[in-house]
C-alpha cells in the first residue's frame, strides 16, 4: 500500500486505541495486514528486489509516495482537531515503520533487519504470489477512496 494509506490507517487505529503504545503496536500490525490485499506494486517491488532492473523507477515511486504521505499527514495535523497528537503520531510511526525497515535493510543488508524484511514480504506477497496482482492505477484509485473515508474517522 502507499505510505499515505499506511499513515492514515495508523492514525485512525491509534485514535481508536486511545494510547500511544497501543497505537504504535496496532499501527504496525495494521501495516502487515492491509499489505496482504493485492495493491499493484509487486511488479515495481520485484523489479527492484529480485530482477534488479528499472531500479530508478522504483526509487522514484517510493520518493513520491513518501513526499505525498508527509504532505497528507501535515494536512491532517493542520486541519483536524486531533485530540491526542501523541497517539496520532505513534499510530503513524507504527503504520509506516515496516516499510522504513525494508528500506533500511535494502540499503544496509544488515542481518539485524532480515527478520523485518522477511516478515514484511511474508504478508505483502501472501496473496499476490498465489493469485496475481491488480493494476497499480486501480489500486491507487481504491486507496484514494479508502483514505477519503478513513480521514473522516480522525
Ligand atoms: Zn509495506
């Protein structure tokens, strides 16, 4: 999923828990679970990780994804009456952390992070490797609708 989806879902789950530590934990779990839904990025991800081709395209995709997520989180923080900024923030941190750890692992190949990488792709690839992926464009459109709904819950 896009980082904006993970961040918004993490924030909403964080609010539901009402507690920063639980917001972080459930935000993290929410990332793994929602990533199981096929969401169009397997081609980009496999090109980068497995086939080592079109890697600049994958990096550009992630950079745009991250910048959009930052803008959207700032938009939420500046337009909503967030009742606990701490819970909001820890929900987002938990929601985004799995992808951050994947990125750090890609850069460092640190054995300390191999578990996080494997855990992430166990969930991410669970259905797409059995049943195939959906087109990225439709997956992003569906996420826009989901985010529009989720932000009403903040
Ligand atoms: Zn992910």
